C-alpha cells in the first residue's frame, strides 16, 4: 500500500514525466521493441539511433508483426524486402529506377550459344567475336537448353528480359534456331553421327583466275569439298599471301560456300588486313591476349562450323595457325604429369587434333574443309613436335620452301613434297594423266629450276587446260 501511494504521489508523477521525456513523449508500454533494442543512447538521440537500427531489424524479420504508432516506413521497407527475397535477391538498376522486372520480356536478342559444365548457357554477341561479356551476354537456363535440344554453336533468336540473381539478362522465349523454327531445328542429325566420305568435289580455283599461285596449287595439290589440308611453311615463305588469295578465289567463284577465317595469336596488323580484304567471317585473337582467350575463340568457331554442317552448308575454314593454337592449348592444359619433348604436355594435342580431324565431307549434310598452317624451321623444338604430331593426319599437304622464297620465286611450293590423296576423285581421267606427266618432267630437274620453269610457262599461257594439253604424250613412252 505504501508502494502504491508513493507511485501515485507527486514523486511518481515526476518519474513518469522523466520517462516520457526520455522516450520521446511515449509511455513505457507504447515504445517499440526496436527502440528498446537500439535505444542505448541517452535522450532523443539514443531513441533515434535505436529506431534506425533495431527497428528495421525487427520489422525485417517479422512480417505482419504488431502495429506500432508513428511512421509506416519500416513496413514499406519490409514489403520491398519480400520482393527481393522472392526473386533471388535481385537488386538491379532496373528495379531501383522502376524499370522492367524479372519475368517481363523487354525485347528480342540473337546470339551464339555457349554452355558451361553445369549446362547453363550464354548467348554471346558476334561483335565481341563470341567471347564472354557480362554486359551483353544473355543467360539461358538448363531447362530451356534441354527443351529445345540446343547445342554449343547454335545461333539462337528469342525474347529476353531482366535476369534473376547474378544474371543481368535471361532468355524467356526461343523464336528461331539458326534461322529456322525450333521444331525443325530439333530434327537435325548431330555432327558426330553424320557419315563421312572422301572429298568428291573439286574447288577449281585455278580454272577461273590468272593468278599463278592459284593455278599451281590447283594442279599440284587440289582442294576438295571436305579436304583436311596442311600448309607446311617456314617463316616468310608466303603462306599468308597464299591463304588470302585462296579466300579471294573462293569468294569470287564459289559464293555459296560459307567462308570462315580463324586467326590465332596473330599480329594485330595482319588481323586488320584480313578483315579489310575478306568478305567472309573473320575471327581474330591477337598476340597481346592471354592463351585462355585463344582457346575460347577456337572452341566457339569450331562448334559453329559443326552446326553449319548439320544445316547442310559447305564450310571452308582457313586456320592460321595450328602451331599457335596448339601452343595456347598447351598453356591452359595444366600439368598432367607427362611432358614430351619441347615442353609439350602429353594431353595438350587432344583438342587441336579433334579440331583438325573434324574436317570431312558427309553423305546427307554439308561439308567442312579446313586448311591450316603449321610452322617449321623456327628453331623451336615444340614447333617441330607439333608438326610431327599433325603430319599424316590430313589428306592434302602443301609444303612451302624457304629456298624458293629467298630467290623470290612465288609461289614457293615444293612440288615433290606436295600433293593430295585420292586426287583421282577430284580430277578427270584425262586431266589426271596430264598432271602425272607434268610431275614426271619436273621431277627430273632441280626443284628450284623446276618451279621457276613452271611459273614462266604459266605466265605465257592463260588457262591450265591449254597448258596441260601439251603433256598428252608421255615423254617416257
């Protein structure tokens, strides 16, 4: 009773007034729990600190908690916090500024599909040479890849929007795959299941041009549809010029062929020259980039070529060079525990060999022709080992000579060491007999004198058929 009287007396009223002053005008029972948690300061400053820290924490944890007097801002913050949690913590600039939210398509996109080990895909852009770019890449979910049977290298067109979680953009709907309806694209046979056959169509680049280089190449080592050609070249022997002339001839006389040029670890000025002189697709990784970028570009271009063959297109890929590509794979391979001569890892050649070996002519689909250069006489033991690994894997070899190049005799082709397997399927019987006679005549001479004589005679006669007509009679008969 004494306690009750004292609490109701003047002293009690004074204590209540002091408590109201410390609590910002509220009673003990009206103060929010957050203020009790955070309000360790004195006076109004302590209450504001507690309201800013403890109050938000309390409201963030308990949705729909007890109503409190005062501002409703904590409740609004909780509402937005629930949306962020629902969409995987998305805090994109689009949401902050009232832009499109995840789940809403904002436009159409087109890109080349590249998947990772978790079967997540990215649509990469051609302007970036199909290399990774988080600002423009569109994420493709695994369920979308499985639904439409998408594979690496497919050109996908669809609708995209704001992404979920760490992805800036997500693909919401697939409209076209390689320019075809998705249902039609799903019925194509995979590249590995296609039946391979010998090259049976001759790219007769020497019959339509007056260029001596192409005319010699056409007679000595013809290129067929699905050829796997190896251009063996020492430095400064004219391999780049030869490949550029071949690309120009293909563009002029075979416009239906899909021409792709892949330059790996190339000089920047060479990359510019190729881009300006070639109408086809040119993909470049310069020598100031990391080996990882070289490998990524090779993988993307390789997969794209396979998808084009599945579509029934005839593709010609000019690769410069196989040697530099193998070096890049060797650098990113890591140490498998076995190192061959020259510092080459024992497993570093697996992917380059698969790349080069994918050139083929198919019965029911298109064809992939690869002409790749390998470097010799560089003084590098690794380059020699790489050449030995690829020697004999192709069905066409064109060997360039440093001695001919030093004497300014172009094309610097070593006739005796160059040739094409099963060339009877590329030449007619009459033409093949004449070329055989020509080879026998040139084999009796020194290879430098033989090439110089051949170039001189071709300059006097415009067409190869007219030149070969002189060799109807076998000189040994």
